[in-house]
C-alpha cells in the first residue's frame, strides 16, 4: 500500500540506517531534537521528510516502511 507519510530518517554517513513513521511534522521535529541532543558522532544525523512510501502491515496491526518513494 502506498501512502503519504512523515518520516524520521537516521543517516550514518551517506546511508539511511533507520526510518520511522511519525504522526506529523511537529512530532517528527520534536523526536529529531531529542535524538540529536547527546551528539553520538559527526557521522550520525537525523532528518524529517514528507514523502510517499510503500507500507506493510505488521502482525500487531501497525505499519512500517517497506520502501521510500523519493520524488
């Protein structure tokens, strides 16, 4: 299923290592600030995006991102 989402992305170097669906851009920015507070490494960064994504349903009924569709 393809939906428009807001996602928080974790970059390690140039690669996306993790992505999480967020309720809204304000929640995403809040979580980005919280995650960025203790600087872990110069290579680690976070970014909030609005994008289309292919989602898959988990066993517990929640959705996770299967693939981001960047346009």
